[in-house]
């Protein structure tokens, strides 16, 4: 059987093309990395309300929200939030310039003029950066970050190496601290 001359040329070109091909998945992998850096959605001036058991449980506002499905995270900017108690009164409120919230773990890195106030504790915390670990229910600050806790009675403490355990309602500082403790008449 003889192959026509144009068929031989086509076969030769195919063979040369196949020899020059390599399976390079780097471009596909790069595309996946790029997908993690481009938001799926961007929303401006967002208000989000969470209802539980027929009542408002949480409300937050953000100046800008970006969602990244592939990276399993949300980035919120200029955030304010209020968590409500079962009687509908505000229990915890706060603000920050930026929150990186991980949708798979519910952990978060919070930064930029972080302020959180607890009505039940009659206290507030202020820092420039903290991290929330949802499973452990722990709020921590980077080792050198200065954290200030103030109570409504005038007591305050400032220090570094902050860690707050929300299960036991205890806070600790591993670095230097200073503060003032105000003893009220009902504590005597």
C-alpha cells in the first residue's frame, strides 16, 4: 500500500508536532492560583443580618465585601457589627478596618483600629490586629501587638502577648503589662 505524497507530508508534520509537544500543566496550575486571587463577587455598602430562632442574632455592615470561593475566604473592609442577646438587646459590638474571614474554618484575621465591646462583661478591647480561632473560641494578638482592655468601672490593662479564651472567659498576657484596677464597693 502506498501513501500519497501529501499524506506523507501531513503524517511527517503530525509526527514533528507531537515530538515537540510536552505536557505542561504549569499554566493550568497558575490559572487555579489566579482564580484564588480574583474575587467571585464584590459588593459595596453591604448590610447582612443573621436570624436564629425567629430573632435577629447578628448584624454587620461593610463598606466593601469580596468573596473568593476557590480560596474559601471573604475580605471585608470598614466593618461594624452588633451581636444580639436572646432578649434582642445588643450583647457584643465592634469594628475594624479589615477582616479576612475563612469560610471553611470560620477563623478570621482582624486588623486596623479593632474595637470590640461586650455588654455582659462591661468591657472593651482595642488593638491594631487580632486573630479569631473559631473552634478553640480564642482571640489572640501577634506577640508584639499592644492590646488594651478597659472596663466600665475605670479598670484597664495594656500589654503584649494577648490571648483571650471565650470558653473560660479568661484573658492572659505573655509580655509586659501595666494597668489600673478599680475596686468597687460591691467587691469589698
